């Protein structure tokens, strides 16, 4: 044995950051080792784009003769972020099921890094997803008419939503038994992503459904980024629809405030 | 070795763990000598895994104290983690990464820094004969290779104490042999190994000392030879014709052994381990004759694995009353 095996002595704050980065790096290595992961994750959004823009698109009338592709694309971005919590949940339950989580927990690493590494890693992954989706959107004719700053801010709002949903993903991932059960989370993800302003304005839905869709956090983000991109964003007169920009910031903050402590608590309860 | 722990790698006293109404550990004690391979043997659900999870800091005990690798389990948790390794069914490697990427990641997380983590990964790959497969995804590994990588991942800091939780469960004989060889190599380097297993043979192959656990308690403790003498030697088996004679047969068997006979009334059968086989057999036969018991079969038999467990645990798997008269070779707390 030649390597010096004495661990480096640094502050716990240092290790919280460095260990978290090691965990993020692990997530990035997944993309390198399995580039097809991105396609699997984007499979549903891409098929939805094709379905809604090309199959239903000609029958879609969102009023004022607005272009449906320009309306649907930002919705697609928001929906991809909304479904993202399933990727988080799946990764969490896989680690738990395989015993990887227990290996981490038996090591002298910063305990927070398992959760924070997952969080930051998934946001980075979501940024890659968005990049690929945006390129597809550009190819089929979507454009941002906003300034560079507005456009970047719109993408920030999307990642901000994804960041908030990580905690729901971790919380749910730690809550379900195995990967098969995690597949059932689609039953939650589907209405969460779809009953929103992603594909149709809530004002065109039956009143009760439209009300739910309006108050869906995904709708606020979708409407906010449509406004920022300068894409058609038909909204009704309700307060929630009028304040999409504000709510695109507030909703994720609220979700984080509720689910971050719940996720951490569930993680700590593994030692019960 | 320092005097405070008397050369013990693990000293656990009165560990208790409850899950709702189920008591997984019920005052479990364990002493593991430094430099030894210690087998923790017991049927499914006996509390082996719970004990390992507590001693490796994965779960917290409801009561009891333990010193692990010289550090206090409760107060000095991170220090325990630096000094131990955990491998087996509940501590896995990442299947998507390569073997090398796994070891480098764990090296970083053990705070070696990136360059030493790289160097250590290369060393361990060599040591566990994985260099050729180092840059393949773990998904492509055979069962034996995977367990070896698992062992290597637990060896990053060359811990003084390794926990191997059922390290060969589900492996074919070849994979099992590979893992055994790797464990022997660890021991040659002076690592203390605590091994849980359901296989008596595995404990026999590897362990210097065995603790038998059942229903969350230690029920026997000794070297394999001692335990075998107690449980694995010849036994006299008597089957009587009439069910009413079972008690008489039990008395005859009890008279020839220090151990309590196992009685199976449904099969009208009594079994007792004996040391002087022929003398014991003759004595049992004589006593049965004197009592006028009609016998279907009398003979000497080697015990089956089931009987070994039955003998040590004092009850069949589903029985609810623990035996109070089990042999306790060493000062076992009750």
C-alpha cells in the first residue's frame, strides 16, 4: 500500500460543499456514460410536441389568431420541468433500493451532501434538458422575441420551478418502496403537468377545471415565460393570471419552504 | 491495542431496537476480538442485519451502548465511519459508473482529495483483481466481481474493522470462492472482520469465533470447534411406537447428555447430542428396555443444519416460546 490514507482535515462547511460537488459530478458522469438518458427523459416532452403541434395543432385555436407553436413551446418547457420531479424521485428510490444510499450513509462524508448533491445535480441535468428542448423548439419554428436578459430570466424561472420540485421528488422517492412503485408517480405527474396552461389557456376550460389549472404553479411559470419570450400568452382577468411573473417566483419558493424540510426529515428518518 | 477496550474491535452491550411492536434486538451483546474473523450466525429475521446496521451507524439503537473500532458509537459517529468498512447486501456500488469511477468517487467522499483518490482506486483495483475490468460499467460485472468491487469500496481507508453483511448470498460457488479468498486476504493484512451469514459452512470456512443470534439476543458464542462439539456431534435419535412413551424416551435421552433433548411429539421422536456415542446409545437402549418402552427406531445420527439451528435457537422457526435452558458457554447476559 503506497497511498497515504489519512483523510484531509478541513472544516465541515468545506466538506459540505466539496462532497456535494462530488455527488453532482456523479450525476454528470451518468450523462457521459449514458448519453441516451437525456433522450429517455425528453422522450415524453418531444412526443408531446409532435402530437400537439403537428397532430392537434391545426385544430387548436387559442384566440386572436395566435400561433399555436409559439404558445405550446414555452408550455412544453414548463411541463418538462414539472415532470422532472419524477426523475429525481426515481434516482432517489433507485439509490435507496440498491443500497447506494446506505453506503453513503455509512461513510464519514458530509451528511447534507447526499441531498444537496442530488438537488444541484438535477438542476444541472434540467439545464441540459432545456438546452436540447430549446434547440428542438427553434428547429420547429419557435422564437423568443424578448431581450437576451428577458430570455435568460425566463430560463431561470424554469430552473427555479425545477429546483423547487426536487424536494418533492426526494420526499416522494424516499417515501415509495421500490422503483416499480416510483413508476406510479406518473399518476401524480401527469395531471400536475397537464391540468395547467401548458397546452390550452385555462379560460377555455370548464370553470372548475380552469380554476385548478390557473392556480397550478406550472401555469404561473408557463405564463410568465411566455410573456418574457414575447410569445402569445392569453390570460383571463383573475388575480392569479394577472400576476404570473410574481407567482413564478413565489410558488417555487413556497414549495421549497414546505418540502425541503420534509425531504430532509424523511432522509434523517432513515436512521430510525 | 489499548487497555480501555481490552483488545476488542467491537464491544456492544444491551442493544435494543424496536419497530413498533416488533423487537428486532432485545438486549444484544457482542464482543469481537481485534484481528479475528467473527461470524454472526442466525436464521432469517433473528436480528443480524439490525445489529450490523446499528454498529455501522446506519440506524440508531433505542437503548444500549457500543464501542466500535475504539470509538463511541453514539458520541463519535463520524470517527466510527472513518474506521469501518461496510459491504454486503445493504451497501452497494453505483451500477452505471465504472469500477474505477466508483472507487474514485468513494475516495473523494472519504476525503482523500482527488489525486490520492485516483491513486487509491488504482491500488484497490489491482488488489481485488479488477484492473482489467476497471473501465467497464459495473452493470457488465459478474456477481463475484461486483462483490469484490463492493469490498474494495469498503476498503478505501484500509479500515481496521470490516462489516460483511451476507457477502455471498446469491452468489454461485465460484463467486463465493472469490469472495472468501478476498476476505482471507483482508485478514492477512490484519483487518478485523465481522461477518453475518445464514450459511454455517461460510462461518466454518472463515470465522475464528461465532456468535449465534436469535430473536434479537445472543444465545451462543464460541469457536466453530466449540460450537460444533456442542451441536454438530453425533446424536442419539429415538422413535417410540406409542405417543404416551415419548416422555419416557425423553427421560432416557436426558440421562446420557448434559444437553436437553429435543422432543417432537408428533413424530414420537426424541433427539439428544452425545459425546461418547456408543456408550450413550447402549445406555439409552438399556433405559428404554428397563422402562418397557416399545421402540420403532433407535440410532446414531449426524445432525442436519436445521437441527443445528433448532438446537442452538431452542425452538423451531415459528415457535413463540423461547427456551430458557439453552447452553450458554460464556457469560451471556440475560
